[in-house]
């Protein structure tokens, strides 16, 4: 997996180098890097709010065609999960956290609208670590049977920041549950049969080739 990620990370540089010579051809290619922050929660764990903060880092390829909408494919390291903050006003000082780390493969198409692009697509993901912290002493492997894969819907917006970059915000939510249904979902406050990842991601997408405004 590490070797594949490194190969994908360098691939945009080679494709972008070819994109300047692709004018006049049916398709053009551009590659870039992605970096930003992820705020997340888990629907079904009994806690609301995007309180868990993480990072997203990766690479993207964009395939375009004259007069058509562009298609994007990415490979992104992403930290998802949830966090219960303490509520001192209610006398509740307990806190706990889940951290589920994935390799996301977002597949989106953009629809241009005025000064921005609307991104719509799906996102298969592979789980690489599932951890929890209930005692404030650090992360341990979670006891929950989190599935080794995920499929999410993606909706986002991006706008040009410079001749080579976009700023973006993306929303994603699991289409399928990320854990099997428990035997007693009502009696498990932090986990029911609709346990799903939900994220809000913001960041910068730097493209190697020049953007066309």
C-alpha cells in the first residue's frame, strides 16, 4: 500500500508535464496534490457535532475534454471519527474519541457555475486503522468490528485561488454502515445499526499544470 501511494503521489507530476503538449487533443491531463483539515462525526454513536479533527493529504488526477466537464480521481489519506466533548455546564466531564483512518479514492465530476465548480461523486475507501481513546491515555485499537472498506457519497465546491490552485470544501457521508448491526442497538448508546462516517473537509488543491479560468 505504501509503495502504491508513493507511485500515485508522483504520477501527477509526470502527467502534468505532458499536459502542456496535449493542446489540440481530445483529452488533457493535469495532476496535483491535496492537503487540508477534516472535521468529522459518526452518525449512530449517540453524539452530535463535527468535533473530531484530523488531516487529509494526497494526490489527484484531473482528466478534461474540450467543452466537457472534467473528471477527478484521487488517493487521499484521511482521518475520520468522532469525539464526545465534556459538558461542564451539565456536570458531565467525561470525554472519549474514535479515530478511523482511511485511504479514500474520491471519484468526482465537476459542474462549473459562475466562479466555482460543484463536485459530485462517490468515494470508495480502505480502512488502515481503527482506534479509540476512552481514558485520555492515548490511542488503542477499537473493539468495534469496523468494516475494512467504506463507500461514501461526495458533494463539494471549489474555486480558483491562484493560477495553479483551488480552495475546496467537501462533504461526505457513508452510503453503507461502517460496522455490522449490533445484537442490541437500543442498549448501546454509542453504536446503533446506522453507524456511518460524516465529514466536512477543507483545504488546498495545488495543480502542477496551469488552470484555465
